[in-house]
C-alpha cells in the first residue's frame, strides 16, 4: 500500500467506527491527468456556461449548460456531465453541444446562484463509465446522492448523504462512492451495488465554522486525502479502522486538491485567513513520496486545482465560492519559479479538468 509521506512524519491516529475498504485495480480517470495535447474545462459558477480554455494563448470559449454549474465528470466516450442547479447537463466534447439536461429526482425549490444554492454539487463517473454519481443539496437538511445511467440518460436511484456534498469521489474499483459533506463534517460512504450508506465523522480540528471538509482526492491505493486549514491532511486508509492525520504548515483555509497521474505530487489551493487559519492565499505543493512541502504565495483566493503530469505547472480557478469572494479568472502557476499568469474567465470559474485537444478535421 502506498502511504502519503512515507518514511517521514510521525502520524497521530484517531479511531473511528468504520473506514473505507476498497480493492481492485484502477487507471487514471479521464480529466485527472494531463495528456500531451490538452485544454481546460471549467464551470462558470455564477453564470450558466462551461468554458473551454486554451491556457497557452488565453483563448476562452463558452457553452451554455444550465444555471449555476458546479462540477464536471468526464467519461472515456468523450462526454462531460455537468452538475447544475437544475439538473445534469450532458455535453459532447467533440461536437461541443449539450445532448440533454437530465433533471434530478430530488425537487429543487428554486434556481439560485452561489455556494448555498440548491442543486447539484460534487459529481463523479464510475471507472467503467456506466454510471455518474452526483451530490444534490436541498437547503433543508441532508442531501442526496443521485445515480445517472449514462446509456439511458436517466436518474435511476438516489440515497441520502450529508449536508452540502461539495465533492463526490469514487473508489478505484467503483465499489464505493464518497460524498464529502461540508456542513455535517462527514464523509458518507455509499456501496454502489447495494446503495447502502455508512457515515464517517471527519472533523480533525473540531467543529468550528471554517473547519469543515471541502474537497478530497482518492489515490490509486484507495486512500482518500482531505486537507484542513493548512494545518493537517486527514487520510482515510483502506483496510484499517483508523484515520491518520499528517501535519501541514501553510496555515490557510484549504479548498481544492489534485495530484498528477503518477501521484508523485499534490497541489492544494489556499484561500486565505478563515477561522483558526491566519495565513494568506497560497498554493501548497506536496511531494507525496517524501512529504516535502512548498508554499507558493498567491495574491487572490482560489477554489479548485489541477497539476501537470511533470509537476511543474498548476492551474487554479478563481471562483472561490464563499460569500462570492472569488474573481473572474484562472491562475497558471509555475511550480518551480512561483511565477503566476492570470487568464480572464468570466462568472467565477470553479471546477477545472483537463480535456483533450480538438481532433483535426480529416
């Protein structure tokens, strides 16, 4: 089993009643790794579009998908499933068209914008591409995890999860889905075969207003990484009944985390001071083999991240969702020099994924 920071920090442990058990093999999902030719796809969270960005030239194209888009799940057949306030938009990347918008089983009281709006939030595709799982926030209590059949393009089932499912992640073999429940300080583990659930408390810093889980990253060995406030990384490890907390030092409120395909590095966005975190905005670069940590300053808060395969460049969205505190653009960060290039992108870009370049016409 690969361990984060193996051979370095001394771990503290917190016993929990249940932990994630996963097995099987897995290859990096679509959008998780940077290919030789690539573009970026982002959601314009305060509008009704997604943007496809050519980062090297700053070109931005927008495509309407529905109100207040949040997350993106990509499948190997070239489709992007976008969670909006009203439903999941199915976008064909090659033709750059929306095939259909699939409404939720869960009733949405009103279409709004901003972090607290009801509707779809975290979203992820199964490794075989047959299902898409989307977390739905309802503003009246626990949320739902809904299941979309990617062939019939219909929602086929749902199950209760925690409050405000910021991100939805999946086990390497597809047997479990993890809803990261922001306002209930939990991860809801959903068995994808039985559609049963278990809930794990994830509050290593306590229950302060800014000490909640936001986003996470599932590694190839099944470990789920959850960063908190630039003070620690919580690991949910497969096969044991403990969580492990590793120290971080940036002291900044943390949101998006991503790794390169080989899992040699991770980048984590820091939004700035909030609650017990007093440090400025920044980007944390972690060596996942040695635990070495570099902190690169940023002038503005950011939300989500992706990182190049060679760990030299990070792409970070400006759509920091809390209190509309973000800005209209993405930052391209040189992880060796710390240089930052900003690309204007409208309407608070939030989610970000790599997508392939266009195939030239024959």
